[in-house]
C-alpha cells in the first residue's frame, strides 16, 4: 500500500466510545455501504431459532426444509455483496501502492540513464515484483466487484421472490433467463421492482460501465489475458526522459476498452491505440468501484422497502419453491484433505462470525433439531 494509506490504517481505535470494530475498518479503507449492511442485518434479525428459517415465511406454502435453505442462503449472499466490495477496495489500495513503486522505478532509471533507454532493467527478482503484483490486484479487484454484482442478483431473487434458482444466480441470468411469478398481481410487483433496479444501474455510472466490469472479470477468470500495458508519460504534454525532469514522469496502467474481445480482434477493428482507455487504470478502477457501491446502495434501499412490505404482509410476495428445486440427502464429501485428522476439531473451540451461532440454530442443524428436520 501507499504510505498515506498505511498511515490511515495505523491510527489507533478509540475504544472509549464503544466498539469501533463494527465499522472502523471499512471506514478507514474508504468503503461506505451502510444500506446493504442494513439489509443483511434486517434479514438476519428475521431468522427464527425456534421455528427455523425466516420466521414470517411460515405462513407461506413453502416446506420447512426449503424455507431453511433459502433463508440461510439469502442472508449469506446479501452479506457477500459487502464482503466482495471490501475485498475489491483492498485490492485497489494494494494496486495503487504497486503502481507508485513502478513509477518510482521509472523515475530512478531516468535519473541515472540520461535518457538512453526508457525501460529500467531489473537487478533482482525483487525489482520485478511490482510488475507482477499489479496484474494480481487488478484481477482481484475486478473479480471482487463482479462477484459483488452477482451476489446482488441473488439478493434480488430472494427478496422479491423470483421463481428461479437462488444459488446459481448471477447478474446476466437475472435479466436474461429469470421468470416472474405466475400470479398477475405478484408478477406486476416484481416487474416494477426490476424496472426500478434497471434505472438505478443506469444512474450509477457512464454508459456500459456494468457490462465492462462483468466482461473484464470474465476475461480475467475464464479467458486468455489481455496485454498488461503501461503508459509512461510526462505530467505535461510530451514524454519527459531527461534526468533532471524525472520527477515529472508517471507510469500508468491502461486497460482495454472492450475486454470481451481478444487483443488482435480489437486491434483489427479500431487499432492498438484506440483499443485502450485513455485514462489511467487507477481512474478506471476508482470509477467502477464507486459505481458499484452507488448501485449496490440504491438497490439495497429499494429491496429494504420491499422486505419491510413483505414482513408487514406475508402475502405481498410469496417465496417460491423453485428457488431451491431439489431437496436431496447430503452425501458424504469425497475430499478429506491432505493430512486428515492432523487438526482435530473440538466444536466448543470453534470461533467465527458472531452471526454464525444464530445461523446454526435457525438452520436446525443442532441436536435434536437436526434429526427431526433433516432426518
């Protein structure tokens, strides 16, 4: 990370005013997404440790086992929206630190080379590390942002009761293959929410921003990587390469305009230069991060309103069984690790998120509820 970011994270917590851990870390790294956290909190509070699953879903024609499984996953996927945003922000902070190191490498080289060559020669593998870690953090940031968006799709499906698999949800599937409820009144309510969500996506960033995020993630995760290109330029127009002006040099990552295409395919259409965004990768990542947060927060507000309407009137939107089509006995997993038994687990010593205990109880996986509910 950059020294300025480390300085912010190094400031001590003030424990005298309560528990700063509730939001202290995310505030320090620059993540402000209270609405999605509040929505997850609201879903969590509706877990029923005696009747299991979302308590007020009991009046719906939904069997107990599906109610438990859908309830638990709805909370999980909603929490994961925020988790992924935090991970994206951490990757961006690390990437900015790497790019700062790379700029300094170029400046140091220019100061000593007297303009004979532009690219600094590494003296050891350590000198190559910033160039290797940059792509790692760009890929991490884009993966996390796209995962946040896909998890948001799962939240939408769960909150407005769409009759489609909630575990297999992703953003493209939400819009391309999702069915609405057969009941005309329910279908109309769902359609209005989806129309509002579509408008919020448009308002969150420039045209095509969301598609660019998802296409970039798909390229980085599923396809051949595009070139990782740096633009070494002077702060003023024209490239500065003389030693006494080295401090005016910046080395900036630039990202592809159309990541779903291959390098050669995009070059043949518009040429190598126009195939790149004419802004630093730092600006691009900052922009898509802010757009994702803006979209997530506005959609979370809309979904919170729907959730409250459903809580007040359990017939407002029903939870369909299609969200969890198969209820089958759990089979014994094949994989047992590489040194099975080397870390024996005592259930009394397990630590985790404070919410874990409530989830375990509401999922009916403690004795004797486990044998009664799950057989």
